[in-house]
C-alpha cells in the first residue's frame, strides 16, 4: 500500500510556503504548496507560468528574496538537501545493509575522493600513474618508439618510397604519396605510428576513470576552485571531454546553464586544454625530464586560472549554482573498459585518417604553390622571438590544421635532436595555447557566433606567443633547463 | 543505457528518436545524456555483434 509522504521543511521555508500559498489566487494543475516550493526553487517554467496567471507577483518575489537571505546556499540546494534527509530517514527504517569488508573500503575511498586534501592527493596520483606513467612513458614512449623506429622507419616508409619513386615518373605525384610530406609516409605515419598508440593509451585510462564513477567526484572536488573563475563543478564535463577532443567539448559546453559560463569554457578550452593526442605527445616529449614536465603543468595551470579569473571579472553576470547526485563508486568492469576504449579508438580512427590525409594534401599543395613558404616567412620572426628555430613555424602551421598533427610534428623534431629541453617546454606551452584547430574553430563559430569566435581566435594568437615569449625570457634569465 | 558520468538510466531508442531532427544524425555516433549532457559514444557494430555472440554462447552452455 502506498503512503503519501509530506516532507516538512525547516521553519523559514515552511513559513515562506504558507505565505506564498496565501497569495496565490489562480487555479493550477499542481497543488498550491507544490507551486510555492517550485517558486522558492526558482524553477523558470513555473515562475513564468505564475507571472502570466497572477495579477501581481511582487509580494511573492519579496517572500522568496527574504527567505533566500536566511541561507548562504541557493534555495534549490537547501530544499534538495532537506528532501534527501527525509528520504534517508525513511530508507534507514526499511533497509538493512550488510557491511562487508570490500563495501567498507569502497565507501572509505568514496569519502576520500571528495575530501579537499585527500581528494587532491588522489587526483595527483591518478594523473601521475594514469597520464604520466602509462600514457606518457609507456604509450608515447615505449609503444610509439617501437612502431615508429622498428616498423615505419625500418620497413614501411623505405618500401613505400622505393615503390613509388620506381613506378611513378612524375615528381609532384611522388611527393603527394611518398617522400617527406606524402599522404602515406607522413599522414599515415603520424596517424598510425605516433597518434594512435598515444590516444589508445589515453582512452584506456579515461575509460577506467569513467567506469569507476570518479568523474562526478572530480566535479565535486573542483567545484570550489572553479567558482573562483566563474564556473562550477558542472564545467568538469566539457573540460574532461576536452582532454579527449576539444571540438566535441566545445559542442558539449551548451549544457552549461548561463551564456557567461559557455563563453568562459569555450575560451578556456581553446586556450589551455590540450586534446588527447597533443597531451599524450607532450607527455612523451617532456616525461624524460620531470622538471620540464613540471614547468609545463604549472605554467598551463597558472594560465588557466589567471585567464579564467580575469575573464570572469570582465564578463557580466552571476555564477551558476551547482549540485548533483553522486552515483556510487564501483570497480571498473574489464569488458566495459575494453568496449569503451575500442569504441573511442574506432571513432578516432574513422575521424582522423581522412583529416590527416586532407592535411597532407593541403601541405603538399602549399609546398608546390609556394604559399607555405610565404606563410612560414611571416611566422619565422615570431617563432624566433620566443627562442625557437625556423623549423618550428611548420609545426605551428600544421597545428592549425589539426592539433595532433602539429604535436606529432613536434615529436618528430625532438626525435631528430633539433630542440633542447628549454625550447621544448616553450614550444609545448605555446603550441598548447596556440589557436585551436580548424574543426574546433568551426565549432566555436557555430556555438558562440562568428564575432565571439574571431575575437577569441585573435586574442589566442597574440596571447600564445606573448606567453611563450615571457616563459622563454624567464627560463633563460633564471638559467632553468639551460 | 546508463550515463557514464551521472549514472542516469535512459532508453537509448527513445533518445535516438530525438536525434532524428538533427541533420548530422546519420553520420553521428554520439549520444547525449538527457540528465547531464555528457556525451556517450554509441557502441560500434563489431562490439554489438560480439556481445550477441557471447550471450548466445552463454545461453547454450546453460
């Protein structure tokens, strides 16, 4: 038999409900008490409906405002918490829980993940073992090294070059398919030998984190920090997805409540969040020298907080509220993890190969028409100003076509011993901050409008080189990584 | 189907109906949780086939 449960809230809310109920004159499908509660929770649809039906709602708005003054948290959060307490009370009377050892340890771990101190320690551990050790050292180091050196450089590329140069008499066609910038020798090599193993390792770690239920806990953990930059824990969704692909994450930013938050997150994604391949390649490049990696992480975190804080001060509007129900922490299931990793790799390969081929064709076209040389000549002085050699201009140009394509180019350059660690940190930082790739830029135009997207693009272009310049001057002055 | 982020359970088929109005729905392999907006990738056909096959074998052995 079902029983109707009337939740009794605290005195302030009950008094406010009684006052609002008295003021309501029209008929509603829901009870007047429910309408009053929804008004107190600032439900936009109900507020709109009451505005239409009632003659004057000034008194109601005053009651809501007066009630709000009694709490330091939003009213919808207070109502939600009181309701949850009521449910827990009923639950404790009818459910008996058997506490076994594994459940106890999971519940302990659960409380640690959201604790400001222990949660931060756990986050550092997840990043260290998941990203640094597994993606950076194993995926991007051991696996890429094996595929690149032992398979592509030894067998595949020489074979393709020999066959193409022997059977195709036209130089321009030979260069399109093989040699230095060919579709097969550059585009496919970047996609299969460099980017795919790194992205595969990243997706495996990401799937484990996702399947364990850690992401919502991360939202709760960073909520306070994100509030300093005008965002809240909900922004973890596009942020985390941005570490996979920033284009997809820009699209997801529409789930944020206010326009201010959406603009903020779009800028931070375009400026400071590297995509999976870029992150993996940077991890691989810098993990040989922990100090270099530490400088890159600290610099990016500083830029993220600094730009976020400044932008939140410049953009008008209030920060949005955030609370969510946290699902239980669970042991990741192997079948789920493998299936998710495969699904992501499949999606990535299907998307990346045509784009890498297209980028190779564009580069080939740029080379034979001489357009690339002109663009590179413009970029060279800027790149030199931040202490990097001419060859890096090409990496920045590639990076605009596709972020990971640029990162793979940087990886290639490091392998040939062209850069020292100081230059590598400056290049990695500037490339991370540099203008988003074509796909992300197109998404920014679609989501935020052409004016905002172009303004962001122009700001990012200038800011990335300015930040790279400052970093280079600081490292040179203090003799770090000399 | 369960959202990987918030744990919200929803009917995949119901959600796909709402995707039909999108011009990119045919080529798109993503779904968005109706509760939190987290993007979930649709399982590729190979995985679905593999799951079907494993289930069949599981039933036979019982």
